């Protein structure tokens, strides 16, 4: 009987990883965030380790390639984007690249980064197979308690070749 119960519970957990129902997402929405008028496409989602396989979203993949290809000017230009996901990723990318000594930010870029850090535009995020939430850019950048902060650190280390594990 215990085996059947265990199999049943494991099956429910596996099914929840593949479920993308709006109802499941609505249960995780914070009341302090203004939801966008329309549901975001996967390109607008931000996630460094989403779903059962822990994959990156399309926009994170785009920024990964820009960083690996050292296309820093394109990253800088996205500081001024109208798209919240691009604003968030370009802001954290420029800050990290400057911290690593790979770019030197201009005064105008530093001013834009400061503006971006206080934006209340909403971003849909995913983390793992069951955690999806809406955050503002301000929350994602300034709140040290959200998982995205930790995950973007891992993403940078991996992208910059700092997390190389030898087998």
C-alpha cells in the first residue's frame, strides 16, 4: 500500500512540472505587482533554470550568446529598451561586466542603470518546474531574498566560464 501511495505522489509531482495552467500561475502572483494587460510570450519570460530540465528562457539565451560573443555594445544599447526583460537583463549584465573589468560604463549608462533599478515594469519569471511569479524590475534587482538574484549569479559565473566543473 505504501508503494502505491508513493508512486501516486511521485506521479502528481511529475505532472505538476509539465503543467502551465494559468490557474497554477495565478496562485503564485504577489499582490504588490501590477500584472501586464496581456500574457507574456516565452521570449518575454526570464528564467535561468526553468522547467524539469532547468533550461534558460529565450531572452536569457540571447543575452548568454551576446556575452559569450563579447557583443557588449548590443547589451549596452538594451539599457534603453522599452521591453522590461531586456531592461532587466541589460542592467544586471552591464553591472556584472563592469564589475569584472570587461567594460567601462559611460556616465549616461550609469544614469540609465540607476533609472532602471527603480522601474516598476513587470516581468514574468520562472525558477524550477513549479515556481513562476511576476516581479517588477525594481524587485528583481534590489530584493536580495528572491531566487532570481541567486540564479543570475550562477548564470553569470557559467557564462563567463567561472563555474567549470571537471569530471
